């Protein structure tokens, strides 16, 4: 029984096909995440600067950075002098 | 196809929000067996998602969690989450037959420890519905930290069946072979605590909520302020900037015949004042302006709370906002008449919160179809005998708890749930039917 | 034996951790002697954390637990229950209040707050290490409930409790039941009248054998505690025998020469010293107002049922729980407030409602036909100068509804509402819409510029700088001014003194917690229902009354109730039986007993309430209170003092 | 001993579980600020406080002890005020004998909603202590 | 000090106002109105004055004329208080207030009076015809003469005094200032608004409104041009091809545009055409009839059939007389004039501030 349980996702594959858009979305997320990680490097970034570099809207950039923050891949390091934007950094 | 399972209860409580939880607890405490049915992954309803509650500023979680954990442990209460009520039929001899479907969670509920290792392992990220899409979540996930039950669930719609979670799970509780389970419940009584829906501001295009990122609803702001918040700070969704001119637009979708909801939602003034106070606390430099028609701070301690907000420097402007226009930098121009002076004004803000109103939830209409669930003219459940027995519905043996019968705040909801459970217990006690 | 203590420090989702460095607290207390584990948690009260605590206790064989979070009034019972579930005695749990008494009042001083939190948690640890296990006391409950006040909330609670099989004593201070609802005509938002509702409720209670109703009855004393109260009730006589003959009463009433203002109509009419119930009051009987009766004997001549020999009685009722539903009084404006008692056509809302109810074809005030009516809102509520800062909640709606109903009953009425912002919350908004549509006029002012009522040459004029018309000064000539008076707690209500129920800032009875325990008071076993807790409309009162009923029911449902009581304990070896403690005890719980041939002070556990009044008076320091022993208190002091 | 310049006095408050402690809680709820050197021990009734506890507090370094008494609201009966008063008087006498300033022990009735009054009382007590015990 | 007077609101209902009492003063109407601005905020102020019965403030205000009834305020009013319709009614009320004869008010409040007036004119024309004293040419001649006389007479006796009364109420009474130079300075305002109604273009910028404005613009120009052509160039008797063709074009344009307006009012698609007072119907229908009958008469002239179908000319002359004696001095036609003068006076008032 225990043995079988390990494999339930395989069994499920027989009856359930993963929709293409789900796979595409995952690819997209991972590629953007990779780009963000590369761009950010060791430096602190705020959302507008990062978005400009990514050539993506600030709204979307925020979504990705916040998700990465939630999953512990990014940390908040501080806030700029104008108290306008927070800085984020890749967590090493 | 697995066979339909049959269970008997004294009461079925539909809806696991605060009203349902309170009702279930009261009934169970009187020695009756209760089934609490919740369609979401967690009980706690809307209240558990809130930041703090007026007028005491207790954190919402501090109030909900003790009740929730009490109900979760109660020997007389069975909780079904992720479960839909398909139909409830009244039987001739004074009991109800309820058809319910418990959707597969793909997790063995009794073995999950909530360790979140599956969540860590899962590679899929999709917008988090509990955070109004402001941040992502995994396909294997726990809704939020204080969810009850605090166990994982697999979002099969977005799962790529990679098996990472199954490999990561230390208790082998992930089971992709789970199916939806059908139940037939025999019960003597039903408590409807299905709660309310929030007004969708997309129905008012002149508020630009669909196009302007920085026009958000009050529920989104609750999330931004809550301990289980999507961002770690209060920042605006368009670009992560810390807002410093914040506006509240009261009566969005309430007291408004032009959107078909003529009644007052009873809570928006107060939750907006509360949020304003919290914002003043977390963003001391920010200006918060509340645009209102009438401030309805009518409950115990509410007026004092309103005065307190004024004292803290929250700016109250009498006048309903007519139009919100987005500017290129994401800031917003609000057009309103300042009633005090009678002049049309325009004001710029960098974050606008639409204090959306309370609408009825029409779910009961679906599952009570054949018994003719009756509604009042505002689409809320009909209270058959308003003064004598406010929690009576038009169907004998079916009782109304909380916002099913109209907008109310949390204290009123709890009192209403208390009344509903009292009537339910009385009804069960008097019914002599053997089931 | 050294105890292994587990310490949990709660973030309270920022409520604490925003001001107190919880990690620092954890580090500091983690080093204390006896502390086996110290953790921080976002929400200590969350179910998941509770489970984790149970797991920790079991896995690590902890002996005692401290949670530092909000006030013990909120969550001490929660965590006591957690430790009990893990198999510990509930005394081995101590709660440290680092929210209400640390993070909130010291939000201006984060360092100080953290420092204070560390001290408080340390003292809690010190206490829990010294704690002795205690066993709950089983007490036999009186399966009966005393309901005070036979208004809508009291009657509803009484009838619900009785239907659950509980014995109910329903006492009403007046000679007639019905409370405030009996005064009102049609209740918003239905067509049902107060009379109809009261009749239904009365039929319900009078037909139930589980309910004993006492009218003219007042609570004058109470002793005992949850499950076991003895309430002393004083019952005023009616001076009229209950067997009643309609005709002879009518004769007696017309014979009576004494006329006094009728409080049922809020003094706009007069009644005799012997009077009848109104159609909306029960029981259907007459009563003599002995204060105003001159004993002229005219009534006795025509009515054989009069009996001046009846006298006041006092009875004791044994009950397990007390439900208070004493309701409210309408605010009485002071002389000159918007012309009250100075201008002859200024009346209060209750008076107006009685006027409308009592008038048939024409609405007359002092013989003159009324066409234009001004309503001045928030009289006695939302006061800037006075004490009543609160909103009375029901007045906006009830005034608007009264005006709408008056329009249905009389022709050619114009209504002018001088508001502070209309608060017809919820579905009641519909009434505001309807009233406006009917052409009723609403003005508004803020608290800093209120309307003025003036009389010039026999004309009554209301002036306002109307903010809805860019503060334009506007005057309106009216025939009648109605002061929309708010709710205040019942006057001459010494129940809070007798039962020791605390009042809130608004002087209404205070619940323990608006959301967690909205109908309970700090005195276990005593619940509050309806408008005595705060302004409410009828539906809200009924909801609160049923909630209170179910809570009271929980105290009397079982034959026994297990309670945690603190008790005083005498160290027999030290006691020299001087009698000082027995004298100090307010509950007569201390009597001499023989222990091993020695006469010492003995404490009756079931009577002792754990107030500790006997402690300081003992010259030998022979008495200790459980959970507050010298050792415990002094250790706590030491820990708080430690640098 | 003495209170250094610019520092607040260290005060031990005996509050009562049902009456004055809720008022102190409410002071927090209303965000009324007072010195963080004020510590509270809640007991069932103010008339149970032993003199030796108070003396212990002074011994251990508290500058002042404040008894937030039930007053006439006491759930255990009317005699509370009088009894608490007696304890204070007795303690004052012992304090005098031991050369402890009697003003370092103060009693005031704090009702269950007297948050503002509590904060006011504790502030003035602190000021008096600081004045008296300046080092 | 202002005094409340609930009779005023009841009076306004006779001019077509409905439900404005339901207003709870949220200001949405003002906030959504594209023509409203900080200096001139409406319509809520007008709604408020009407509810309280502050008739003096209403009479002294030019704001009702600043509104072009796009209908947004009514569409978004959360209380369904129909502020747009109130503004329309206030214009009717003000028209009768300015009118010294009192006839405008009588006609607005009373449909029967309208019908009687129309019938009397029909009777007069038919009577004249039946009396047989006129020949065909005489009809044509006197008809033409009547037009000139009517224009001059109505203007001198009714319209001019009414405009002066309007000036008295809205400029002199509230401000008590008179500086001639401001009147010269502001004159362009009058002309521009009279011919273009350009203000209405600022009403919500959707294309439908632009079409409406264009149609309206065409109508105004065609109307004025046709007036000029028939009166001064004596179109029916003219032989100059340019004049003849221009007449056809103008009358045709009037006919087409007004037909579209009538259809809109019948369909009630947009907010502004939901409510229609009898005076609105008369205005568009008579304009339509005028365009059509003028077109028909000229056509018959050109085909030399007019003599045999003389009744067509009689219809035309009847419509014309009704138009000139009823609708122009007392009906909705005056709005065209008062609106332009309102802009003019408003400018004057602002300059003198």
C-alpha cells in the first residue's frame, strides 16, 4: 500500500491530462524568475528600476518579486531616502 | 463510481464563517450532533481574512481562531471543508435530506501535519485567490497560516502532476487518486450561514477599478493590512510604491439604486475608519481621506471610534466621489462635490480604496429550489417573523444566522448566530421524529 | 521536583511584535531556569499553534506552560484548555499580558516595551514554577434562571429558556409587563404594532408552566455565585385583588379624585391614582399608585376588589443564572435644551409617538392643528458637551418611520428633519429614501453648529446653517418641535450595585468582549440582553436576548457545574484561632474546626469565593490563597524588580 | 538609592482581576501611554494584599507601589474599600518605622473603565516619586 | 434669512419635475457632470434649492441654462432623483418666470391651453380661407408679410422685455452692478453660443453626443438660414436658382434632423430622451412640419401645382403662424435664446466679480 502511494501522481496521469496553458504558465514564471535573479545579482533593486530593466510592467514585476519574497527567494533590505520604494535583494 | 455515504445529524450548518462556527458551537454545546459544511478550503469565512476589527482593534484572527479551534475540536461537530451543498429536500415527516459533495483535496486530511514541505517542493506558481491575486501561491498549498484545518490541498486545475509534493511529503498523505465523495445527510434542522458577497466595483466603470491598478477594494486593503498579508508592507499594487495620499470611496455599490442595491451595507463606514486608523499607524506620513455621504457609526463604541479617527487626523470629506481617472504615473484624480461648500472639486491620490458594499449570497436559492427559499426585496433571506423570531426562514426547520438575512457587523452577526442556534436547539428539542 | 516549562511568545500578528522585539524576549526568557523551550508564534491562539503546543507538551514532557500574549481576559481560558488537553493540570498554566499592558500602552517606547515584556514573562515563569495543581469544584446548580425585566428582550429570553425545560422566574419592576415596546405603535420596519408583539410574547410566557412571572417586583439583594445564586426579590402590592370585574374597576377609576401625569404617555396625558393597563400592557388588571393615593376611599365604595391591606413581600429565589434585560430610558432633555420645557410646543420623540398613537382624525397639540413638524436629532446622543458620546442607533430610523406613519394617518403634514447625518443603516435605508421621496425635508449640521429653536411672536422657528446647502442659514416655521431623544440606561437601576456588574464608558452594562463573549459579564453566570447593554432596535434586542438565553442555559443545563475557584487555605500549624479571619470574611466561610485536637479556623470550600480578604488580617500569616501564595507573589515581585 | 535624572520611577501596581485590571487593559486599548517601568500584578481583590508583599517590593527596588483598588465596585462586597484602606494605613505605619517614605505607597480606586484616570494617577505618582527620590 | 417653502417644489412638478425630493445630497450628479466646475457647480445645488423651496435663489441663478441635459446625472443618481429632468423643468419654470405675459407658464402647466391656442389658430386660418376674401397671390403676399411682422412684433413685444426681465433677475438683482464695458467684452460669448452651442460639446465625450451636437448645429444653422431665405429673400416667390436650391437644402435639413429627434424621443434610448414634456414634442414636431411643409410648398411652386393644391400652403401657413405666435415666444424656442443670454450674463457676472 505504502509503495503504491508514492506513485499516485503517476496513476493520476493516466486519467488526467495537464492542460497546455498550465505548462506554459509554469515555463513563463520560471523564465521570468530566472531573469529577475540574473538581473538582480547581488544588488538592491526597487520595483520601477527592475521593471525598466525587465521591460515589464511595474504591476507584473511586483507580482513576481512579491511571490519570490513569499517563497523566501528574495528579501527586503530597506527603503529609499524618499520613503517611496522598498529595496529587494536575492536571498543568498 | 463510489457509493453515496449516509450520515445522520441533528443539525447541518451551511457556511463555516463566523456565524456558522458560532451556531455550530452553540448547538454542539447543547449536546447535539452538528455537521458544519464549508465550500472553501478553510473555515473562518471572510472574517479570518480581515486585519483587525472595529471598534476594539483586536486582530480578527484573535477573535476567530479560538472559536475556530474550539469548533474544530468539538466532539459533537463534524466539519466538511471544500464541500458543496447540492440540494436540501424537506421530507414530509419533519426532517431534511441533504445531498452534498465533498471535493477531493488530494490530501489525506488526518495525516497532514501542515509542515508545508509539499508547498516548498511544488514548482507551480499561480495567483493566490486568498490574496486577491496580489501575490502567487503554489499548486500544493495551505491557504494561509491561520487556516483551519491547517493542512495542504492540491489545486488540481493547475497541477502539472510532477510528483514533487508526493516525494517531499514526510507522512505520505498526498493522494492523487482521491475522488469527490457524495454524501446523503439526514438532519433534523438546517442553519443557513452562507454569508454575503461583496459588490464588484467593475459594475461602476466610472471608478476605473478594472483598468487602474491603484484602485482597489476594501477587502484587498484588509489583506494588505492583515498579518497574513501578501506584501510585507503597505505598498500600492501598480508599482510597489509606499502610498502617501490615500482615499476611501464610501458607498461603493451601497445606497445606490443605479446599481440595484438601495440599502446601506452597515459595515463600510466602520471598516474604512478602522483601516484609516491602521494606515495612520503603519504609514505615519500618509494622508488618509474618507469621502462619505453619511458616517454610520451607530454601534457600541463606534461613534467614539469615529471621533478617535478624526482626532488622529483622518480627513473626512462629505461628498460622494463621482469619477476616478487614472493618470500616467498611476495616481488617480477623484472628482466629487464638496457638500460643505457646494463646490465641485478634484483631488489627486496615489491609492484609492473602494469601500464596497454587502450583497446577498444566492447559494441557498440553489440548494433549496424545491422548497421555495423566499427572499426579501433586497435579495436577502426572508425573515418570516421579524420581531418574534428573527432567525426563522420561510421553511420550517431552516434557520438563518448572520448576514444571510441582511448586512451586519461582527457583533451583530454573533448575536444573530446565537439567536439562530437557540431557535434551532428549541426546534430539535421539540421535534420528536426519530431519524 | 524541577518543572520543565514551555514558553510561547505571541506576535499577535503585529499587535505585539510591532512594538516588542519578541525574538529578544524569547532569547532572554529562554535562559531562565526551568525553561525548557521558548518559542515565538504569529498567533498563539491559532488552532495550528494550539496543536503544536499540545505536541510540544507531550513530546517534551513539559510540566508547565506560559503564553505571553493578549490580556488573560481574552485567551487565558483558551490556553488553559490547551494545557489540559495535553494532560497538564490547568494551574500549571500562567498567562502573561504583553499586549494590553505592554505593546499597546508603550507603543511609543519599543525598547522599554521589550524590557517590560521580558520582566513580565519572567515573573509568569516564576509563578508557574511554583504553581500547585488544583481540582475543579463540582457544584450543584439550581436549574432555574432569573430574568430581570419583562420587556421584549426579557420575555423572549424567558420563553425560550422555558421551552428548553428550564424553570424561569421573570421579574418586572412595573406592575405591567411589555417594557418600552408597549409604548410604541407600529414598529419599524413592519406593520406589526408594539401591542401585537407584546401580546404574542405575553401569550407565550403566560401559557408556559415553567415561567413564574412577578410584576411590581424588584431585585434587592443577591448572594452566591454561578450555578448557585440566591436572589432577594421585593414585591410591591397592587392593592387590588386579582379576581377582577371590569365594570367595578371602571367605576373605581372614575371615582378616584386624584389625577397625576401618565408616565405611559410620557406625561402628555393624565391618569388617576387607580389605573388600568394600556391595551399593550399585561396582565389585564388594575393597580393603585400608592404614592399618589390619598386614601380617600372613593374607589373602595364602588369596587369590592380594592384591598389596602395588601403589603410588600420579600421572597428569595434560588437560581443558577441571572439574565439582565432591564432595557433603557429615553433621554430626558434638560430644561432649555432646544427650548424643552421653555417653549410650549417642544416635545420629545416618545411623547410624539404617543401623541400620534392617541390621536385619531387630527393631529392636535394643545388644541392647535399640527401641519409642520421639526425633528431635532441627536438630542442626548453624540453629545459634544454632555456625557453621552455614543450614537443611540435606533433614533434616526424610528423618527423617519414615525413621520412616514404619521403621513399615512393624517393629512397635510410637512416634516423637517434637522439631522447630524442620517443613520438609517442596513435595510432601514429604504425608509429614508421613502421619506425623502414623500417630500420630507432633511437638513444637516455638524456638532459644532447645531440648529436653534426660537419662539418669536407666537411663531416657533428652527434655524440651521445647513451644510447640505453650503451652510446657508435657513429658517423654518413649524407648529411642533420633536426632540429625537436617544437611549440612556434605565434610571434608578441599582442592579449593577447588587450584582456587581461593571458599566462601560457609556454607562450601559458592559459585556466581557463584544465579539467573543458579547452577552456575558465579568460575573460568571450573569448575562445581559437587549438595550441594557447598549442601544438596540427590536430585532437586535431579540437576537441579543436569545444569545443571552442560550448562554444562561449553558449554566443551568446540567445538574452540576464544575468551577475553578480560588480558595483560602489555613496552615493549621500556625493558626491560633483569633477569629480575625472569620470577621473579615464577607461570605461567612470561616468557622472553627478541630484538626488533630486543635481548634483552628476552617474554610468551607464551596462557600469561599477566593477574595483573599482574610489573608492580610491574620496576625500569624497562617492563611494563603491558592495561586496567590506568599511564595508565588513574592517571586513575581522579585522577577519584576530584577534588573 | 534614588532615581537617576531623566528616568522614570519603577512602580509596582496591584490591580484587581475584575475591576481595575480591565481598566488598565483598556488604557492599552485606547493607546494611552504611560511609563514602561510600571508593572502590574493582578489579584482577585485589593483587600487581600499583604503588607509583606508591599515591603518586599520596596526591598527589591521598586520606587513605589500603587494599589489600584476596587473601591465600591468590588464584587466581593462593600467592605473592600475599608479593608484595603486599613492595609494601606497599617503598611504606612510600618514603612515609617523602617524609614521608608510613606508616599511611596499610594492607593486609589480605579473603576473598570477608569483608564484615563489610571494613567493620570500613575503619571502624577511617578512625578511625585521622581521629585522625592531624586538621586 | 432664507425660508423653507414646500409649495415651490409642488409647483415645479407642474413643469415636469419628478422625484427630485428623493435626493440625499451625495453630490454624484455634480461630480459626474462634465459641464460642472468649481465655479459653477450643479445640478445638486439646484436640486437642493428646489427641495427647500428657495425660489429666489432659483430665479437668480443662471445654472439651469448651463446644463445641456446629457443625462449622466440622472443615469448615475443613486436615489433616482432625476436631477437632469429637474434642470429641464427649472428651465421651463424660468422661461415662464421671465415671461411678462404669463402665457408661457400657462402653456407649460396646462396642455389644454396649448391645444386651445393651436386650435384657435387653425380656426382663424380656416375661417379666413372660408371667408373667401383672399386670392392665392394675396395669401402668398400676406403670408410673407406676416412672417416679417411676426418676427419683429414678437421680438419687440415679448422676447426683448423677457430678456430684460431675465437680466434683472439674474444680473441686476443678485449683483446690483452695471458696467457697460463688460457687456461689450462678453458679447462674443452670446454670439458663439447662440450659433454653435459649443458648450454642449463638453458633455460626455462619447460619439453619440457628438452626432447629436452636429445634428443640432445643422438644425440651428438651417433654421436661421431658412428664416433668412424665406423672409428676406422671399423664397417662395424667388426665381434665383441659388436661393431656390438653398431653400430646399435648408428645409430638407430641418426635416431630416427633426425627424431623427422625434424618433429618438419615441425610442427613449438615452437618458436625455426618456422624459418628454408636451412642449418638447410640439417643438420638434412643429419644426419638422415646418421644414416639410416649406419643402413641399416650394416643390409645388416649382412644379406650378400650388394653386391646385392650395391646402398644402394653408397647412404651411398654419404651422408657421402657430410656430411664430406660440412656440417662438412662449415655447421651447426661447431656450435657444435664454441659453445664449445665460452664457452672456454669466460672463458679465464673472467679469464684474
